[in-house]
C-alpha cells in the first residue's frame, strides 16, 4: 500500500514527478533511470548515488536551490520534509499571535549537511528565518556552503553545538524568542546498521521494500544513545525549562512505538498542567509513514484545532467459523468461552478485558509476551510424533547415540525458541517490575480487539489492531492462532 494520497494537501509531490521529463532537462539524473517489470520509468532506490541525484535535481527544478550532498551523509527525501514543513505552517496558523506578514523565526535542531528544513522553509515562506544547529563538523561546513551558495545567510543563522544540550546551549538573549522548534531525530539507538530492529520484531521476515531501504547517513546523523525516544524526551525536558521561549515545539519520529510513547507522555503532562496542549499527525510518502508531534505552553494557542492527517484505518481481520467444528458447540456462548479459555490457559495472557452480551463476546487483549508464535512448534512436534508412529523409516537415520537426525533438528530449533520465549518473558517481567520502565511502558507488543458475533446462522471472529500496539504483525499472528485452534 502506498500512502501518497495521504500526503499533505499542499504538497506538490502528491503527484509523482515525471522522471523522463526531468532526465531530458538534467542528463546527469537521466543516467540513473531504469525500468521496472511493468515498463515504468524509475530509479534504483537502493543506490545512494541515484537518490542523491534525484534529491538535488528536484531541489533545483522545483525550488531553484543548488545543494551539495557529500558521500556518506543523509540524503533527505523531499516529500516527507515538505509534509513536515507544511504541517508546521498549519500549526502557526492556529496561533493567535501570528499573521502572514509577521516575521517568523524557527529553530531546526540537527540541520544536517543540506540544511534542508531551513532552505525549504525560507523558500516557501518569505517571512520566515531560521536558527539551525549542528554537532557534526562536516555537516556544518556543507550546511554553511549550501546556505551561502543560495544567498540565504541573512535569513539562516548556523550554530555549532559541542554540548549534550538540545537547545539550552543557545544564548537566548542574543537570538531572541522563536516561533517554532522542529527536528528530525536520529533513528537508531546504538547499532548503526540496526535498521527496523525493534527488539520485539527482530525475528519477523522483512518485506522486500524494507530489504531495499538504505541508510546513507553517518553515525552522528543516524545514532543517538537511547534512540529517537531519548532524543525527543530531552527536547521535551528542555522545553519544560524554556517554556514560552518558543510558541510551538515539534518533532518528527520514525517509529510508531516512539510516537505512541511520546503521545501518552505529552497527554500525561497535559493532565498535570505541565504543558497547555498538544497535537499530532501522520506524515505519509510512498511506502513510508512518519509521525509528527507538537506541544505548546501558551493557553491561547489551541493546537488541537490544527488539521490532522491520518491514513485510512486498516480493515479488520474476519474469520467465519465453519459449522462443523469439534473444539466446542457451534453457538455464540460456547465459542466465546472457548476463546476465553485459550486466552487464559493456553496463551497465559493476564491483561485482557471481556464483555459478554446476548449478541456478542468482546475482548480487549494486551500482552508483551509472545506466547502465540510457538504454536507452530507444538503442531510440528505432534506431527513428528504421529508420523513416527505410522512410519518407522523416519527413525532409520540414527546417530551413534540412537537419536534420529530429524528429531535432533527439531530439538535444536525448539531449544532456540525456548531461549527466545524465556527472553521475552524476562523482558516483560522487567518492564512490570522496574520503576524506571513502568512509566514509559505505554505500548504493547500486542493490543487488539476481538469480537465474536453472529451473521445470520454463521459465527465469525473480528480482530482489529488497537492504538497501543507496537505493530500489526502480532495481531495477524494471534488471528492465525485462533483460526488454527477453532477446528
């Protein structure tokens, strides 16, 4: 599924650029053109040189910006950056203090070698100027060169940062107040090559799309101890000190898990009157989704009024239960009780709620322990035992200890699964008992809603991923688990 239709309405890239026309105007870009299996003109998105050429070509063609990107540095995707900037524009329109003619000052934390947000921001808005910070020397040099070469040094002021502060190192008496803060935090927590590696989904097979995604950035751009969650929390904590120094604080994050934790943290701060209010949106481009969050300390700036873009809701998973099942009687109450028993006694899920009415059973299920994925191992072991009884030839290939190779392979795989399962349980227990983690444990490996209803004479299951779930894969897995059990 592509998300282009959910781009910001004012984003010029809602309609994909015509690569063939660009190639005629920019021959250096044309050298990277290729054709997919359907004959459509495209580029190799796993090739950093092709991506760099695409970005610099679009910046030149659509914005009259001449930008140099060194090798080994982050190559910004323009549609996503423009989504973020346009959303900031929307937030500024909410402010009662701002008019279209009033000078607007923004702060970009970690501007990168391109200074992409400041350059696009001042190009799109004649009344904007920027303060940009950067910790990497190479990025600083290129950012200065790109700002100067486009004649924007009078509207974009670049500051180095050799401290561990996000913006508290700035001399606010010198630069004055700002209207907004924005940043695109480092994605990785510790390992530079640990792309898409949330611990709870490491074992899942990555899609072809994710396999071809590249990371062209350097460690300073991509890695921050603790990842984007820690990075953004530092910004939030510093904002609690500076408060009204900025009208609006915003961040863009790349993981749904990060978004949910930060969202609930800000909700908690709002309830405690530590901030005035907050808002959020989804930023969509191609196969990629990001999340932006904003908060303010001004009571007269109601960010909740800002437009909120959200991709279409995922369709629920539905399974019509065959009439000829043997696990229980074919009636609503029996199926509901059977599911309840599976949740408690087979999956050992403790965090769930159930509601029973005359027409429906409903469950709200939460778990940080993956107890549903091991069912395949049990079925395989049972099948092996059954096949062994029927076919003695399975035991013919024996080692010197009398153990069959087939059995030894199964035992080896089972031992690995047992280790993974033990680690999952220990991590979950730690999350429940460690007071430092309890406050931040606002998401779940699995959070889904399950309904058992009747459609005329047939009973069906309906499962939906709910908001606090870290991903949809766990919902798909437990859905398959129930299908395998209701036979």
